[in-house]
């Protein structure tokens, strides 16, 4: 469909409300999806970092307790 003027383009042949509402809802949904994905990614990275730090503390504690057991057994 070809429009004679920018005003005709904005009015969309009398269906402007429905068309622009559809574009608006789609845009809001896409922004919401992108925002949710970014926030979820940050949360996932934070949780992975915490879990790695926890595993390192556990490993360090286990190594320390093994050294203590060896020293006590001698």
C-alpha cells in the first residue's frame, strides 16, 4: 500500500489505532523479553560465581582437615 503523505501513513487508512497499538504492544513485549533476559543472565552469572567461591572454600577446608589428620596421626 502506497501513501500519498506522511499524514496518510500515520492514519493507516482508518485503522491507525489498531495498527499502532499492535506495534506498541509488540515493542513493549520485545523490550520486556530483552530486559528479562539480561537480568536473568546477570543473576545466573552471580549465582555461578557464588557457587564457585563456595566450592573453593569447601575444597580448601577439606585440604586443611586432611593436613590436620595427617599431622595428628604422626
